[in-house]
């Protein structure tokens, strides 16, 4: 026997296969966010005649052939036409089973949110559930008005108030206000919860608007204006900001489009305001 100093032939066999990434098949379901290898990133809006239409966060739409040439979360995939959905019990945008009933007469309890955008987002995802439960959502125009709003509303047994607060983190102004309210006369019948985001816009998953993450905005710049500027959107007027929000809100179809830090908080508020004392 001879001594093979160099071992086996490194070129033997299919050496390319070892490092090859195999693309998996993914159904091109509505709202799936993918990136075409040419750089266009968007959500699936339509599948027709072996073609898929994508819409990016600016509202621009492009059509591509189904098949390979797409990335999903950075991994190559093969887009295929979605299979026919099985008929089953319908669900609401929040993931709950839909209930075929008229809206319930409003309860005495309420959910307060900081602003109009918060209220619109809650309505978009939980509106059907809230109508069934008879819970009305009201906005405060800022957490600074919470104490006055509670004094006017006068919470009590069977008249609870759940409050959703932006940027409720340790040491923040919002946390100090929440602590003071909970220690006050209404604390027993009030539940204050919050998410860590500067604004409720951030509670929408960035992929829904074609981003990997929300831009970081310096504290010296008003957050919404800074976001619009960073994304190249008009931001000179309040109307520009309103249109930007509608563009973002329009990409929210269900609870899957929101961050879990918001989802759990809203569900907690609904449970609190519908509980029987």
C-alpha cells in the first residue's frame, strides 16, 4: 500500500452542492412582504395568471413572474400561487372568531388612548371585538390630560377605564403620570398599560412599510416629522403627517402586522374593561 500524502480528491463529487442554499416554496398570500432580487421590496397585493403584484411602502406597484428570484427575511424563496383556502369559521383582524351578532349597547367602561392615530389603529385591528363587547375607545389628545379626563369620567365599580399609553418606560414622564394616577382615588378602577415605542407608528412592524427597522430620530426633532423626512415622504404640514399615517395604517390588515408589545397590552385592556365586578 502506498501512503497518500494528499488525501482524497477534493474535486470528487458535487462539491458545489455543499454550499448551495436551497430555496423553499412559499405561497404568495396577500400582504406577504418579499424582496425581488432586483431590489424592489413590497407586499403581495394580487396573484393572477402566474404573475404576482407587489406594493412598496410608497404605494408603488410592480408585477413579477411567480417562481424564483425573491427573498423572504433575507432567504431565497420560490413564490407559488396560493392554494385555495379551506372554508372555516371566519376570524376578525385580531384573530378572534367572528361573531354574527349586532353591536352590543355600549358599556359604561371605556378605553382611553393618547391620540387619534392610536384610536384608529385599535379600531383597525380590534374594532369588531370591541363592538361585540360594547367597549368604546376615546382619545385624550395626550397623556397630560389623563387626570382631568378621569376626574370628569369618574371611574367606579362597573365603570372601569383602561388606558393605553405611548412610551411607558421606567423613568419617563408617562410613567410618572401613570404612577400618580394609580396611587390616586381612581386607581382601583383604572388600568394603565403601555408600549415602549415613542409613537404608536412604531407598533406597526417595519416590514409592512418595506423597512428592516424604523429609523432612529434625534430627540431634537419631532418624531413623526423626522420619520417622514427619513423615508423621503412630504412632512411640511400636518396634512402631510396625516397622509403618511394613512399610508402606514393602510398596510395593517390584522394583528400579524403589529408588534407583540402592543398586542398583549390591548388584549389586557379589553379583558379589564369587560370583566364583571
